[in-house]
């Protein structure tokens, strides 16, 4: 019986395998007789990537601007050579032009320089202070030769912009007053903004679509926003001290709405640093203030730059307490995105959106000035399952 059962089992197995083989052959015949099934579709996903290029030695003080063709321009200081330099990319290579001496024996902490682009000819305009000469200069090239004008005694907390007609606008601290110096048809004029202030630590300016300046500053008397209405006519608003005690940057969007980059400081106790810093964006809409928190940590402070994109997006670049750079974007719909453009840095980090909306960031690593550029790479991804059928 055992032998018969074994013969029966083997026979059944052969029958099953033969039957399955027959089904397989039939299925192959059916598959061969119909059209091939469509392959799973491929979705191209845009992913931000950063590229980095070296410009030259120095650069703890720097600024970057982009012309209408999307070409970057960079202004920086070579501290070792005590020289102010301008760089632009020509035929794929950086061409560096020395602009003049920049003595840095004991520069004040609020010493800055600024760079803007003249939209009428895509040429750079620079503003800086010379400590040895106690002079504030504005310069621009003319037929390949740089020309500088002395505008005033040395000024701190500079902010420079150029309007659609090619005229320059400059705000800076002169003594205890905020000076506004501007051109009309190339001729310089000067006004003062607000009342004298004992101390001032933040000052920034941007132009609206009509070329009128908006100015924000923070000092011993509080924080203020001023909008120019005409010659010697300013609408000055006191900002709420509890929320906007330290405004560190200002940007005006294409709809002429001002936005403020605010550093909120909460004093603490224990080991230094003794304060908790919160970096946030502020906008006054519908009669109330709206805030977008960006970063928070225990630190002494934060140096950050805010600019508005052509589409109304807001771009912010800053270092955190571990010297890591951050690049944040708030879209017009309020969506916030974060990115880290490079590894570490020190000194100033400056930001300018390109014509495609993606940024250029100038930064210093302790020895060399670099320019980082955000691009987009497309990563292909297969779609499986029900999504592929759709």
C-alpha cells in the first residue's frame, strides 16, 4: 500500500506540473496576442542644489547684486591688503578690479559697505566709508573708469539703492541723525529723517515701485518706519516696542508693502550667552501685525539680510549660533521653506535673488570670498501602483 500511494503521489505531481505548464503556455499565448502593457511613467522632481565658486582672498565685508541679465556683481574688502575690490564674471571667469584703499586698523562694528545696480545700464554703484579720510564715498564706473564722489563725513550703517531713473539713494548715520542723500538727475540733495538719537544699531532702506524710499531703524528711542512722501516730507511710524524692538532689515515687495526682519531678544540668566534670540518676519496687514518665526537659539545676536523677490516672495539669509548658514524663503502664499547653502562661514553673508528668482549668496570662510548659487536639478522617479494607472 505504501508503494502504491507513493506511485499515485508521483503521478499526481506530474499531472499538476503538466497542467500548470499548459496554463503557462496558454497565458503566454494570450500575452503575446495582446498589446504590451504601458510602462510605469516617470515623474521629474525638481530638487534645489547649490554650486560654489571662489572669487578671491578676503571678503569678511562683502555684498552682492544681480543685473537685469542675471549676472552677479560682488563688492568686498581684502583685509590683508586693506583694499576695496569689485568683481564681475566675464566670459566665465571672475575679473577683480581694485577700487582703492580700505584701511581697517580699528573699524567700528557698524562699518558696512553696500552695492546696487543701475537699471539703466546694468552697471554697479557702490557706497563705503574711508576711516583715514573720514569720508563717505559713492562711486560708479564710466566708460570703464571708476569715479568716486565724497558725499559727507564718515557714515555708519549704510544702505544704498538705485531707482529706475539711475539716481542713487543713500541713508546712513551722521552723528546722532539719520541722513538721507539722494540724486535728482545726477545732482545730490540731502535731508534728515526724524529726531536726533543717542544710539542707533540697525538701519536699512528699500525703494517702492515709484522710487520712493522706505527706511527702518532701531535705536535707543525705539524702532521706526519712515516713508518719504516728497521733499523733506516723511511719514514716520513708531513700531511697537514689545514686538519690533530690533528691526534688522527691511524689504518692500512689488505691491509696495513693507516687510520687517526682526530680532527678538529675551534676557535670561546663567552661562553666556544670556539671551534667547528669535528671528522672525513681521508684516502689518488688516490693522494687526503678523509674524513668521524663522529661527530661535541662545546667542548674542544674529546678522541677517532680507530681500523681496519679483514674485513677492521674501528671502532671508543668516548664520545660526554654530556658524551654519541658513536660507529661508516665504512664498506669497505664506509657505516657508528652509535650505543650507554651504557648510560654515564667518563675517558678512549677503543675498541677492537672480532674475529667475533663485539666489546668489556671497560669503567668507576666513580666507576666501565665495559666491554660492542655487540651481535646480531634475531627479527622475518611477511611479508605481494605482498612481501609475492614472
